């Protein structure tokens, strides 16, 4: 599946977690290439996010990549996302 196609909450492209704060970010769509995202401080992903403020459910929307990467740890991902993320972080 292409990262530009919308995934589901049950089968996201990747999942990031912050166990200390109770946050979970599920990447549902990547809008651009890793090279473009790396160069753009306002690059974003479409996500489903669960936090202490969402009362156990996921809220959908776009979030800056830099925020997810700063506060979350990659927990699981598709091989395609792993390759994208490796390029993004290099």
C-alpha cells in the first residue's frame, strides 16, 4: 500500500507511542516524500490520535511531523514506512 493512500486505524502505516503521557499516534497518510518532509518544518501527516484528552477514542486530523517525532517513539510500522522514516531521520 502506498503511504499516500489513507490507511485505517486498525492497520495504519505506523504507530508512535508516548507511554509516559498516554499518547498514541497512528499514521494514516503521508503527504510527501521523506526528502520534501525533511526540508519542510511544517510537513504534516494525517493521523488518528488517542490521548488522555480524547477519553479512550481516536481523533483524526493532521499533525506536524516534528511534533510526533519529538514526543513519540516508533512502535510499529510497515516496511514501506520504515524506509521512508529512515530517510526522514538521516
